[in-house]
C-alpha cells in the first residue's frame, strides 16, 4: 500500500475545498469520485470542516480526505479525530509540524521562501505546499527556489492561482508531485449543489494530469 504522499502524487491534483454544510459532504465526495478524483482537502475555513471530514471518511472510504488550513494544534487534533488522513497548512509553523510528527500524522506545511523550505525539511517534511504559488512568481519562482533542494527528494504541491490554463506549466517543474486549487469544487458550486459541474471539473483536471504524464512517458 503506497503511503499518503505517494497516493497524493499518483492522483496529481488536490481540490481545496471550503464547504459550509455537512449535508453536502457525501454528495460532494460522490461528485469527486464520479470525476475520477479520489481526494479532497477540506479546509478549516468553515465551521463545518470537522463534521464534513468525519462524514466523508466514514461514508466514502475510497476518498483520501485531508484537512486543510490547519493553523493550530487544536485543529490538528480535531482533524485527526475526525478521520483525516493527512493535513496541510498555508504556512510553516514548527510547533504544528512537530505535533503532527509526534502523532504520526502525515502533514504538508506551506512554504514560500528557501528559509521556510529549509526549516520544513529539517523538521522532516516530505512534501510542502508552495503557497501562494502564482503570486510568488509562478513556475519559474518554484523552479529557482526548489533547485538547491532537488537532490533531497522533497515534493511540492503548488497552490494558489493554479488553474486549468496554467496547470501544465506547474507540472513541468521538477519536484512537483501534485497541484492544488479551489477551481474544481468552489464554495458557491457546493452551495448550489452543482454536483455535475464539480464532477466535470474533476474529470477535466484528471484528464489534464494524465495528458501531461503521457506526454512525458
Ligand atoms: O486554505 C489554505 O490552507 C490554503 O493553502 C489556501 C488555498 O490553497 C488557496 O486559497 C487556493 O486558492 P485558489 O487560488 O483559489 O486555488
């Protein structure tokens, strides 16, 4: 069984989700699964996050459920208790990274500078979220920042400003395991229960990943 980081890399795209209503958890999971995208990052930006994670984890075990926007130890504990299989944060916080490691919980901290990358690496991170990817300077910025660390095998998940239009450029950067973004399952589409639209977005994203991988094979 591949570990969580390997599973994320195999899927190649992580939908970042802010969902408001726990009743939408299972239909959203089904839309993603129908689109061939068995992963969700449920952010702690809404009060519903823990309940959504719990419902998805219990009722749709085929979905790899991560907790996003984990900004403190309490959220981390709640994420673990709710059944999240991994966690992510937009920034690097050594206390949270250590707490996750102590709990044996796979965690992806956010970084935007070589110093943060270095600190994340020293604390044992295997993968980092490059955030806010577009604003920092796009794929060229990540290429430059990652170059001195390339021999260490660290994996990157650029997030923030990634879209269907630039996804291919991000995937070309060495070390990028997956891309992340909100475009697949937007809060307003979840609110409107636009499950077919979300499934279609998921399908398109998966197709773009596969196209890139076949072109390289
Ligand atoms: O919430 C977090 O923990 C984050 O890391 C932030 C999100 O990943 C970005 O807000 C993505 O935003 P888009 O540019 O709309 O794809």
